[in-house]
C-alpha cells in the first residue's frame, strides 16, 4: 500500500515508514496488517503462557506425589537442591517420570543447567 503525498508534493512513500512519520508528528494511520500481526502475536503469547502453566502444574503434581514435597514449597523460584532437597538421583528419577508424563525425551545434558523449578518448566517448554 502506498500513501501519496506523505513525503511532499507528489511523492509516494511506502507504508512501512509509518513509524518515521509518527515520530515526526505527521498524521497516523494503520492498516489491517498491523492488527493481524498484533492478534497473532498475542495468541502466540497466550498459548505459550498456557503451555507453561500446564507444564508447571504437571511438574508440581509430580513433585508432590513422587517426591513427597509440600505443595506450598513448590514455586517457580524454588531451588531444587536447597529448597526441595532434590539430589542427583532424584533428578534422574524426575527425568524418567517427565518422559512418561509428557511422552517426550528430556535430554539429560539439559538438566545439568537446571537449578530451579522454573528452569525445568523452561526445558519442558523447549521440547
């Protein structure tokens, strides 16, 4: 789409420079592409948030049932070793159980970097 006259007498300017015009105080206008991108982006963010919430819920349930951890102690910031007393053997058991629950193989090397419950949720989201 071309806006005629935006750059001066008889000059045509492409729509992608609308931000330059807005910054210069010239008139604003929008097209449907702006709103479509925004709608798609917001849907992707909402889907990602829902997936994170679902993964956190699954992980919390696993920690409660399999490792007898108090539900009140489980948060995204909870440290596995210090706060939840999860040791390396428990971490291996957790990897096996997560594979059974999610149906996806969790690479053990990814768990070397994991320190918190939130880190595990991020690993699950990336699978």
